[in-house]
C-alpha cells in the first residue's frame, strides 16, 4: 500500500503507528503486553503492572472483600451499579479495566464512599 510504513499489514497495526505505538519485533500483535521501558527497547519495566488483571488486582480484591463483609452478591451489586453480572465479574477477574467511573458506581451500589475502596 503506498505511503504505508514498511512491515505493517493490518489496519490495527497502522492505527498503532499513527498513535505513536511502535510494533514489536516480528510485526505481530500476539503476546505483546504493551509495557515497555521509557527507552522503547521492548523490555518490561520492573514492578510495572503488565496486564489488566495486575492493574485491577488491589481494587478487585478490596471490592470482593467488601462484598463478602457486607453480605452482598456480585449479581445484586452489578444490577444496582447498572452492569451485567458478567461485566462486574470481568472487572474483578482482570478481563476488563476498572475505570474511575466504575469505582464510583460500584461504591454507590454498595452504599459506601468510593475512597473506602482505597483504604488499607
């Protein structure tokens, strides 16, 4: 394709380049965690979460413990927060990123202030 950077063959790879994301060696997207050091050499930085599950883990654990402690089911809280049971499950199991708006909705459904989910 004219004007296409060499080695890029898929639309998603071209979008990544347009957004400033450098493809990994080999040109494929499979297995790429997306976490690179500031140098861009493809090595993962130490101590930096590299998956959704690792990023969500502390908050997901706190939500689960709060659900248990208060006697709520995931299904009931999901409904109150406006999610399907599966959406909440995906958040708690690292298949979907927990965003700030999710934290607020989940906390409201559990009738707690959102900051309680960040306390030790």
